[in-house]
């Protein structure tokens, strides 16, 4: 009598020369089912870990210390964000432990404080938001305001942001409702002028109006269209979702200078900004932003009122850019040094070279983002040749090579 062939107890596939099975006491399992089981068990672990992401909520000083590991400078913005995020998630944590806090005649209902970040491009607005979400342990969605339109028009409607948040939370609605939404380039939604009318603005003021419902806290129906997991429509409550918006607000400093300059006899063309007594530092200007200034810029009052916490980021100077190159945990210099280590080459930079790279990034006017472009242009040729050169062990970038006077080269010296 022929012996029955073993088969996988999960998928039923028979054992064969090309299909081995792992034997157990009461059955067998194949490689594919082992891999699938590993993915399922891993998702269970992630969901259990995410079920209570605020069990070990860091204090504001600890949150700032974590941000300092990844982001250089911007202490005012870090402190403001740390306090706002701590208060927001502390409220959620306390409401979870004491449901009576959610309502009642004698209870104080604490409203969430959404955040508005102002600062030039490349100063760390997006990095601050994403790092905060990673430290706190909640899902985050980073959206671009320029791609949003009102419902019914070509483009992404504002509800698509919540759909992406659900996907980031792997379909866990409870976790998504404790997430963070960061909308960049919010200044691009400003109206062309306070008196502009007669045409329908589907990507500016219209989007501001559409975002109000999301930001203020309401139950939004999510369509299954475009979602990873198709199914019935779900509702997501945005009352506990922290919204952070950011933008460069180019031109706002002129409005602020005009309002704050009380010493000059004239305004506009009559103000001499070359005069130290009348000149303003951009950081100090953005710190003085009032809701009325944002209204003059082109944001509607209803939208401004949903973001009570306003904080400013300032342009990065040469010393700050050098620190960004070398100090953070994922500093660019460390990244390139690791790439060179893969080829057995030690990459080193002189202090003068780092200063030169920072100056070139400032000239590009893109903040910290310009640093990678400068380094790529500087090291591109040597990275092209390096895998083909035998015996190279050292690469030194000094001031002359950083300035482009002579090309970067490899050597066999240690």
C-alpha cells in the first residue's frame, strides 16, 4: 500500500522535490505559509503596540531633547511644538482613562490646539512634524496644499487626506483618530487679494473652506474609492486629530514691517530698511505675527481661527548649516561617510570645506535642502570612479576642492 504524501496543513499543497515542508507533531507547513504567518503575527504586534501609543508620553523637555537629535536650532519652534503636542496627547490620554472628562456640566472641555508653522523653505517644518509623530508613536500624513481642490473638481479633495491617514494606521480607525496631519505650502491657498471676486477659486479660498470641517473636529465619511482595503464607507472623527500646517509666507515680512515700524515718518517706499534703527530681523518679525496679518496675506478668518498656536522658524545661517552637516543622528556627512565605507574608503572634510559647502547652500536659497545638492555635485565624479579604483583608502575634501578649484580625488594614504 503506497504511503500518502505529506501536504501543508494550511494550503493543502503536497510535498515534492521543489516544495519542501516543515514537519510538526500533528501536521506540516510550507515556506509560503510560514512567510504569511510571520506577516500576520507581525501585524498583530504592531497593532498591540499602537493600541496605546501614549503610555509613555514624553514631557515637553524630553520631546525637545528628542527633536534636538534630528534637527539643529529652531529652539522656539521646538518648545512651542513640544508644549502643544504634549498638552494635546495628554488630554487624549486622560480622556481615555476617565471617559467622564469628555462631557458634563461641571467638566472643563479642553479643545485641541492646531499649529501653524511659518518659515522659509528648507528650515525644517516638515521634518519637525514627521519627527514629532515618530517620537510620539502615532501615524502621520504629510500632504501638499497645492494638490488639493474642492470636492467635484479635478484633483485631490480634502477628504483624501483622511483616507491616507487610515492607510498609514493600517486600517486601525481608533489609531488614525489620534494621528497627526501636516499640510505643507498652506500659504499657496491665500487669496489673490481681499477684494478679489467674480471667479470661483477652487484651489485657494475654496480649499480653505473645505478644510474647516476637517480641522475643527467632525465626523467625516470616507469613501472606499482609492483605499487599500475596499469595503463599506467608514466614518472618522477628526476631533482628536492634530492638524499642523506650514508655509513660507513669502512677502508677509513686508506687511509685518509696515505694521511694526512706528519710528519712521513714512511707510512703504519711504522706509529706509538699511537704517539699523528701522531694520527688522526676519525671525523677530514672524514672532510678531497676529491673525490680522494672516488675513491681510489672504487666509480667511475662519481658517486662521482654527490654528491658535502660531510659531516661527528662521533662516539658517552658516554655522547652523555646518551643524546640520555634522551633528544630527542622520547628518549628511555621516551618510556619505557610510557610503564611502562600503567601498573601503575613509571620507574626511576639513573645517574650511564644511564652511564653504554651507556658503554654497546659502547662495542657492533653499535652506538645508541645498546641502545635499552641493555634496552630490562635489562628490559625484569621485563616487563614479571609486568602485573601479583598486587600493584607494582615503578621500579628503579641503577648502580648494570644496570651492571647485581642484577636483576631489582618492588616495591610498590613511
